[in-house]
C-alpha cells in the first residue's frame, strides 16, 4: 500500500520519563506547548521560568543565571511606558509597580533554580538565530519590550557562537547536576516577519548548532521541526497565520514526544489524569442527581489516584468541581 506522507522517525529514548521525574522545559514554541501539556497532566515539569524565549544566547544566559542561584535586584530592572521590566524576561513579568515586577521575577526564579538543580531532563527549544543586541552594552536581549528600535542592533548569530556558548552552559550545568539529560529541538514555527529566506537561514543555523552540540556532547535531539516540515507538510496543519502549528499538529507532535520519552506506566497514569482534568472542565447544564453522581465519581477518581500518587495536585480540579455552574459546556 502506498503511504502518501513522509514519516519522520525519531530515536526512542532508552531512558524514560515517569511521574516522579523532575523536568525543566525552556525555549520557544515546542518547549512551551509541550511544557503546558506536561503541567496540565500533572507531570513534575517547570516551564520557562523567564517566560518564552526564542534565541539560544539569552536562553543560555537565563540557565546560567539560574545556576548561579542569584536572584534579581531592583537595579537590574528598566522602566519604560509606565512599566517595569527586565530584558532577560518575557512581558508577562512586566508590572507598573517595581516591587511587584521584582516579586514576579524572583518567585519563578526560585522555582526554576530548584528544579534545574535536580532535573533529570532539560528540554530546550531554539526558535530563531536572529537576535536584538543592545547597543549600549552588546547584550542580546530575550525580549525588546517595545523599547525604541534605535537602542538595538539586529544580528544573526552564527552556529559556532551558539555551540560555544551552549557548551559552556552545559558544562556548568553538569557541574551542579551531573545527572541531567539534555534534549534539543528546533521550533517548527516559521518566523516570516524576518522574511522567508531569512527564516530558512535562521533555522539552518539552529540545526547546525544543535548538530554540533550533539556530536560534541552527550545530548539528544527531538525532531519537532522535521515532523512539522515533512510529516505534516500541508497547510491544513497550520494555524490561520500560516506560520504556527494548529491544534491538530500540536497534538500529533505531542503524541510523538510521548512515544519517544514516556514510560508505559507514565502513559497509563497520564490517561487517567487526563480523564479527571477533562471531567473537571465539563460544565453541566442542569444541577440534578445525575450531576451530583458525576461529581462524586470524579472525586472518587481523584482520591484513588492520590492514594498511589500523593504528589499529584488536583486542587484546581477539585475547586472546579465544587464550583460548577450552569454556563454550558466549556470543554
């Protein structure tokens, strides 16, 4: 039988992830989507403690800062357009009050540092090789925060520079946490604002950098970019902007990730957790005996899961079930 698609084969990991495995996921699209799914399904995963970041150099800087365990201080923040912010962080940390901005940054910094120090897996996604460099000090920023364009120089970082910086970063990581396994991926999101050709140059640079890192270091690679570009080579798998994967593509790549890294037991538990999460998101139209029976069955499933896996936090699902209303179906 003919197969009318290109099947991209990934290397199945001999070491598996389960529900006791601490992980940190950092970077752009693939890390963000996978990390959100891991958190939704109650895995021990911390996602982007600095917010989503696209370029490898500021991502390396962030990990090095976590490894230093040095929290941020007020004089590292900037102020513009009535907001306090950090060039190391995503805009979700920005705040009109300096103290609140700093608190948001350091709360997630502590979570990130504690997780990185014990993480058995670090999943890293590179998004683009195009960078914005502050003219005043030459630093590549994680986010421009609508700062004046005249303050930056736009550059494309070469594969050798990325490889050199990440070799130093991972050397430092393994001094602190020798057991950490590192897996790279390249985001399949097309950065078309850079230009079609420039986007291709950027992705090629990232792929070369990852290839050199994998050759020189004991790191791995998950082919999210190749799965999107070849296996899902059709615009029906893209969102309306024709650049981001849509929900179908994200689900498919997630399933490929699960096949590669999750243990059989993790998949079994994950499916049970997923049933509970979906049930908690269901909103009944009427409150009657059937509704009460449905809620009680959900509570029983939660209690049964927590007997075996007491580390799983179902407080959000419990609250949703206790406060279900009559606004219809939201899942």
